[in-house]
């Protein structure tokens, strides 16, 4: 049985449907990410789960208990839901020590002094903050402040941890480090996580499953591998990973680039459903594009080249079509202005 259930959840802001009849099930112990561009409804959905926003339709159930229902006019306030939550801006109190920041929600619950001390020390130990317990947040780094927020959320022993872009204010090294720490904490505590982010690498690294959203609707719910390798539509393909979309004309069983048919045909088998269609759009990853010997593939010119450490990023111009190519730095380097030929053995077809 699912631990978190959203059934036809809807949220309106005036005439705008920020979330439109969203249905979702999250298992106990699962890390589930809401991923999408700004304004897609992911944070609004999280806030409805947390209880900070009421519903305009549908209902939310967590751990077998109803949290919100528009039809039943039922609503549990955030402070009674028992969820841990970590915000993008850390939200730590600068006038309190690290220890007091973590202990604060337990004091609000009016737990005994011994239980507050036990839970606070355990949360500090699990987030590597024991030595900083008597320091103030302004004496700490950004990563340590984020750990305070995590420790505070963990101190209440939540069954569900809600993370709203919690790593976006950290530098890249700290962000990567915190990803591992969050996964380690999840394994230790066995809680469910809902993780809101617009950063696909974070979602891919942390999640058991991902929901890609657009305009308040679900585009795809799947594992990170399937989201990347088997996107359900053109939007998901474009949002996850680097992508090329190549406009082609179909003529005589050949697919040629629309703006440069004279450059040669792509070695792509035309699917049965596109037989007879005059045009199509082919999608591929830059890493799937291959440079081939002259006389093979499609002819183009290197329009741009950037060295990115382990990879070299090229932009190949074929007519007016730009095709991005990603290659290992160990392969022979091609320079801007040089003629080249490319082949794309693996593509996805769209109308």
C-alpha cells in the first residue's frame, strides 16, 4: 500500500490551474522527486502535501490518514501532520545555538527534557554536527547550516521528509556531498522523501522515481534510467539531459535535414507510423552523434567548440540546423571551421 496518495489534487490561483488533477502514489522509504521548470507546479504540490496550501480539488492521504480533502471540507494543519521539512533558504534562527535550533520543534511539542536531549543529540550525531552544538549559525558554513535544517527536521522522527530545493544555495562540491548525506540519512531512518528541484542531476542522483511536471500536469513518472532513456514525449526528452531536435524531410525512404537535403541522408530507419509522412522531428543525445569518415553520413561544418574537461562540446552546422555533439577529450580534436561528417545511429521520432 502506498504511503503518500494524491488523488485528483487541484490548485487554482485565479483562473490559472497551477496543479491540475494530479494523481500520485509514493511508497514507504522511497525518495520521490518533483522535477520541472519554474512555474510547473512542483513547489505548490509540495506545499499542499505540507499543509501550507489548501486544495481546490481532490484529496491527500499520508500513512493511511486523510490530510486534506476539498469534498469533505477536511484539513489537518501543518503542525499536526508530523512531517519534516527543509527549505531552500535553510530557515535557521541566528540567535539560537545549533543545539537549540534542532531542539526547538521538540520543545514546541512539549516533550520531556530527557527525550528532547536524546532526540536532539541523535539528530546532531547523524548530521555530523555534534562538535558544533554550542555554536551559532553565523559561525558556520552554508553546508553546516543546511545540516542544521536537516537535523531539525529529523529530530521529530518524521515518516515523511519534504525537501524544497534544499541544495540550490550551496556550491557544487557541497551540493554533491549533501546528496550522499541525504541518501545515507534516508537509509538510516527509513522515511519517505519528496524532493522538489529543477536540477535534473540532483533528481537523477537522489531519486527512486521522478515525476516530470509541466503546467501543473504530469508528463512522466518513472525511474531515473527510464526517464532518461525512454522519455514519453518531446518535453521530457528536452528537459532531461542534453538533446538535439532535428527537423527532417522524408522522401523515398530517406530522411534528410530539412534545411540542407544536399548534405546527405541520415542512416535512420523510418518507423512504419511515419511512412508517407512528409516531415518529422528526430531527437538524439549529443553523445549519440558520431563523427564518421568523409563520404559517409551527413556533411556539416564545425561552428563552435568548447573544451569542458573530460568532454569536448561541438556545435555542427548543417544548413541552418545546429546539431550538438559531445565527445571524449581523448578523441582527435576538430577545430572551428573544419568540414565534418556525422552519423546518428540512435534517434527518437516525433511528429
